[in-house]
C-alpha cells in the first residue's frame, strides 16, 4: 500500500512514525525543487543582527577579517622570545621592561633576556612568541621574573592571528538556525546585518462545532479553543509569521472557504481537529477538490490520525506556490506531539535549514511504564537530577491525549520506540527536552 500523499487513501494499516517523517521530508524536498525556493532572491531579506535570532541564514557568512586580527596573549603573564627555552638552563630569569594591555599594544622591541608584562588579549609584541602565565612564575618583582623552563614550550599561551577564522572563510554556513552565539560571532566580525530567509507564513485554524473563542461563554458541550494558542506558541519559537484563521465550523463550505483563504496567503496551513475516523471523510471530500492530501493513521500515541499533503497553487497567488498542509488531530496534547514530530522539522526544512533534528538524551525512568510494541509513544515527564547525580525522569500523571495539564507540568517527552515493550523502573529511556523546542 502506498503512503504517499499523492494517493489520498485512508490507511487501514498503521504508518510507522519514521515512515511518516520520511514521506514528509520527501514532499518538502519536491516542493523546494519545484519552486527553487532556496535560491529565490525574493525569499531572502536583510535584517539587523538583533532581529536575526531564530531566523535561518540564507548565504554563507564569510569572514571579512582574520580572527584574532593579530597574535595575542591567551593569559595574564609575561611575553618573551621563546628561543631562550632551547637552552639547557632549568631556571630562566627575564627583565620586565614594560606592559602590554588589551587595546594598548607595546610599541618597542625586546632584546634577549627581556620580557613584557602582558594582559589576556593584548597584542603580542614584535619578536615575542611565548607567554609564561603569572601563576607559573617562581619569582616576580616589578623588574624581574624567574620560572622553570619545564613549565612551558615555545609558542604556549599565544593565540595566532586567524586561528579561529581566516578572511574569506565561512564563519557561519547557510542554513544555520541562528542562535545567540551566531549573533555574537557575526558581531565579533563587525557585521551588523545578516541575509536570512524570509519568515515562512504559517496559517493556523481550529475546526470543530464545539469550539468557542476566548471571551465567549461556554454552553453545554462546548469547550474553549486551546489549540490555536499552543500552536502559535510553538510557531513563535521558530520566529515565523503566523496568520490566524480562527475557528471554522464543521461545515463543508465554511471549511473549503477557510482552506482556500489560508492557501492564498500562506506557505503552510496547519489545522487541528476534523481528521479522526468519524470526521475524516468529510475533510477528505474537500481536500480532493483543493489539493493532494493523504489521510494517515500513524502508529503513535498520542496523535494517531493526521492529514498531510499540499493544497494546489491558487491562481492569483504570487508567487504561485503550493501550500503545505498539515491536518493535525484535535486533541490538545496530540497537536503538540504531532507538531514536534512532524511539523517543526518540515517548517525548518522548507525554510532552508540545514539541520532539523531535535537534541535527544537519556535518563533513568523512576517508574514502570506499560507499553505495547508496534507504536511510538510520547509520555510527558519531568527530567531532573537524581540523588546519585544521574539524570532521572518521572511521568507527569495521566497521559490522556486531551490532558494539557500534564503537558504543562512536564519539561520533556519520554519517547518509547516503536518496537519497545514495557519499561521497568530503573531502565534508561530516550528523552527529548521541551526547552527551546516546545
Ligand atoms: P477531533 O480530532 O476533531 O475529533 O477532536 C478530538 C478532540 O479534541 C475532541 O474532544 C475535540 O473537542 C478536541 N478538540 C478539537 N479541536 C480542539 C481545539 N482547537 N481546542 C481544544 N480541544 C479541541
Ligand atoms: Mg472535531
């Protein structure tokens, strides 16, 4: 059976999480090739450094300078010509003839037997190549120092010009999701603005007759729409442009209009609700007219049903690009889990990011977990340091797909792999931290 979104069938067998991820990555790749989005100049903008956090670098950032720009001292100590270390004298004595500060180099030349007091970062004086750190001297006065030759080798404690970066070499590669250290690095090169990929436009909508907007009163059987808020929070972590399409009723023409409107404006549409078995036929009917969408039953918990594919490029949309569509399940926790598993990496990939993987770690599970092989499970949990200093993880109570409180209390997922069975207390389990992701 084909799982491709080109074959929009409701699967009777379950799709492995990894197969679903791979199918999504393939379709995004096709979209990128079609639209040449990565190399399209219209998709690049120049932003000031302080606006560039979490954006994706569009071109390699080449260093305009050598870093460091000159040989300099890595320590507070005394700079001298390391030639004297070649002698057989175990103890070396040198005359202190001046001081070099960071930002105030020493101009003179040193003679044999002389040294210079030097601060970390200060430019190495001419004909000096070695620094003895202050704490390694055996004697130190205003005018003279002594130290054991065995304490160091020629060239020690000196940073060489261009050691970190050479002029013209890439300091940051295209595709980097820019982090604080990248902004600092760009600033250290004197670069005030970066070429980044434009923000993806991501439309979100919630579907369901039972949903009410905040501020409305709840009649019997209705609930507040929470998914748009968790989704916009998730998307804000990625510094995207969010187009909020509100709540749409379970009504074919309302849904169709909302999908058309979103597709006209957005690169990606993320809806929640309306893809579970009872409602999928209804959504499927609309999708057949608007695009090419697969309805998947994924072997995972929570988050089993999911629709994924493309909405056709609309006439008049400029540029005429297709819109990527994720129909996430309605359950509030399932929305976050499917976003984490499938949507996040697709958004990053679509926007030219070179790495989309999430960092994983392992911890000792403090309790037994019942688990059937044959599906991937995401359990909400709290990672902390156990009494023995080892990382431990405990679940945050009830794991029902609708229970947001246990998600809110958690700081990580325990991820139980597809083939894994029951977990015993004390076993190591895979953990993905929320911080920076969710
Ligand atoms: P559905 O996938 O539409 O069958 O929805 C599954 C469950 O999630 C139902 O209990 C819905 O009421 C609930 N649900 C759907 N959408 C939302 C939403 N936007 N906010 C909160 N709960 C939702
Ligand atoms: Mg529904």
